[in-house]
């Protein structure tokens, strides 16, 4: 990967519009160009066949890099709820069935937690991001945001379960935070900052 373009173009291996917006915002200022997998190759969604976020993120990154012939960023994340034994976990996006809107997933979650007292509503968002090139996996980083589940949705921002999640130390849901506030504390923001710190060294090695 000696060509500057290949060293600096990163394909985002996701079609989740909310995640695309967040990832683009978190990568602003880094010496990379960004593209969606569909921009560089005719491809369908990449499956998430594994039982952990880490495995799914690595799989998506490696597959996208192979398909697109460029560096690729794979990401998998979701909500783990203590009262539900860690569910929905890696099935967060499919919690209410494939293609179900965020509102339906939130309704199902709140219905399953009906009657659960405040002290047992602990939860966390977990994220794993992986960077791969056509030659294989280049690195992987994690982020974790602890918090709790509300009894009613609040806020119009964010996506997914943001309207019912209050991060530790906050008094507003993720959906009530500005993008800047959310990125400072979010699981995805944490993982991406670790990637950003490692990226210059990865780029230098690739260009050597």
C-alpha cells in the first residue's frame, strides 16, 4: 500500500445512516478521505454472524477491505441491559425484527422492562471498531458508556436507543445531548478517539 490514495482512503462498512453521520463527524480533521462501501464497489450489506461486537467489527472491516480494495472501517455496537441478561447486545439493530424502526425497538425494550425498579435499570453501550486493509486487519479499538434505561423516551437527537439511555454522570438522555456532547462521552466516540491516536503510526507504516 505505497500509493497515497490507498493509504488515506477509508471505506465505512455500514449503511446505518445514523452511524455514518457520527463516524464522519468523529473522523473530521484526520488525514483520510472517507467513502461508503457502495461508493467503491457493488456490494450488499455485510453480515454480522458472530456473538461479539469485536468479532463482527473485524469481520466487516476485513470483508469491506477485500471487496473495495481500500482500507475499511468496520464497526459494531449495541446496548447491553443488566435486567435483560445483557440483551439485546449484538442483536440491537434486529431487536424487534429486521428492518424495524427505532421507535419499535424502543417500545419493545420498555415493555420488557416494565416494572423494573430504578436500581436495576443499569445498562451500557458497547462499541468495537476495526481497521483493515486488503492485506488484513490493521487494528481494533473499544469503547464503553455506562448508564441506565429511562421509563419513557426523551429527546429528538441521536438514533437507536439514544432516547432511553442516560449516560453515567448525565441527567439527560443521549437524544437530548448535542452531537458534540454525545461524542465526548459515547462508546463510539471513545473507540474512534483511540483509532485517531493510532492512525498516524498506521499511516506511516503503510507508506514506509
